[in-house]
C-alpha cells in the first residue's frame, strides 16, 4: 500500500483497534468482509493537516490531500475492510465519541445495519492546533491532557416487537 507512509496516524491506529476489537469479539476481519456493518467515528480532524502543512509540495504525494480530510476516517475503515453499512466521520469537539455511539445505536434501531463500529480516535500531533484553541498554554503547563484511544464495538441485534 503506497499511501501507508502518509496516511493520518489516527487512521492506522483506528484500523489496528478495529482488528483487535473484532478478534476480541470473535469476529475475524474475514468474517466481517462485505457485511452490513456501519462505522461512526469521532476525530479531532485538523491536527494531522496542520502537522503536515509545512511539507513542501514536491514531497507530497497525491494521497496527502484526501488523507487529511475528516470524511476519510470512517470511509478509510469501511473501504479497507469492505464494510457495507453507512459510515460517518464527525468532529463535534469533546463529544465526538459519544455522538458516534449514539448514531451507531440509532442505525441499529432502524435496521440500517446488522452491526455498528463506533468510537473515537485522536492523536496529539502538533501543539499549534491546541494553542490556537486555548487548550494548551505556551508555558507547557498542561492540567489535563489524556492520550486516549477509544474503540467501542457495539453489537446489537434489534428485533421488531412484532414478528
């Protein structure tokens, strides 16, 4: 895969956690291939774009642009593992993972998918982004920064009350 070297590290991490979570739930990636699984992922979306903005254009590949866009988070996972349900990437600041979980549950309740992969991923790749939105101060005294990766695999089978 040529683009592996320039893809957002959060996408790599998300793919690894998907495989790990699937295996842990006894659903191999072979078993999920082509199935109706939806993907809802929250991610702080501008960090990788800012961190790589200083790369000279002659050193960028044609994959750089698409790999810095928010939509690509869930689509990357769906495409790579051939998941056939809806996929949505969202960035709603602190509640992205919770909103992703909510959307996944709603998808299952309406029978749009048989399973839903919901969660969030983030990387602390460039301090400038956090300075600009005042989450870090320039003296590097940080009260609360957790390096958190959360991958929830929600498996629900919703049955109609009337069979």
